[in-house]
C-alpha cells in the first residue's frame, strides 16, 4: 500500500514524503499530505485506514454506480 501520505503523516506527527505506487497514483496519489489536512486530522477523532488497490477500486465503482450520487440527480 503505497499511497499513504496522510496515514504516514498521522503516524509520524509531521509531514513526510512517501512513494506513490498504486492504482491511485495517477488520480489520488500524493507524495505528502498538506499541513491543513494533518492539522484537521489531529483535531478530530480520525482513524486512518489503508486499503488494498482492489478494495479502493470497488469503493470507487460503488460510488460511481450509486443512485444516490449527487451527479446522478436531475437539475
């Protein structure tokens, strides 16, 4: 699991660079989290969870297929 910028920052307590090598590399992958994201994560009950690529793809597909998705509503 190599797309874990915020997770790594939460674990270390400061911003760190991480390698990006997963299916998310071309869309969601970041070498490091933003200072604001780390600050918000530290001020809330945040539990960082890492998932494997196939689970991320499944979640992504379920979100796109959701009939409740805002982009599916007629305006």
